């Protein structure tokens, strides 16, 4: 990952991570945020092409819904299908959920695509903010 992209994502990691409510203890460096239904990714892995819904997202990685399993450590190329613009990343399979999904850790993103990933993270985080929920009566 390029130094400027890493710096921008680290800043967002601090902002998103500190704003998340949840367990105090976690192995995760950055909190993942559940994504709205419209976040999808086209992914390629070892000659196979797939499209999957992104279930949750952080500056460190994502979880996708898929019935396709891949081995741990397998490299994945991702193209996000989102309104923020072109986001191409590389990742590695870190978690396999037998009931249908893969946890992927980002390993690379281009400097050009980093601002779009940051914009996506901000939109996803904003969509989960408490102000979007009606006040209790």
C-alpha cells in the first residue's frame, strides 16, 4: 500500500474505530461496520470471477456473502461496485464462514482509489449513525 494511502486510511481507522459502540476487547485493529444493502464487490480469485454483497467493512478489510469457499491465505482482487467511484484493492482470505462468507484483509490499494474507499467508509459509517434512527417515545 502506498504511504499516502496508508496515512489516510489510518486517520479514518481512528475516526471510525473511536466512534463505534461495541465490545471493549477485540483482536481487530479497526471496527467493522455493517454495510447498507447496496454495497457489492466484483472479485477474482485464482481464475474464478464472482459478485458478492459486502456484509461489513473496515479500513482493514471486509466480509462478503458467498457460497464459494477459498483457502486461507488465497489472494483476491476486488472491484467495488459503489457510487463513490472506482475502488480496486487486493486482499487475502483471512476467515472462512462455512455457512456462507469470506473475511478478507486488504493488502493493497492504489493512491487513486484510496479517496473513494475513504468516501465509502464515511458513507457506510454515516448510514449507521444514531441520528438516522427515530427517537424512542
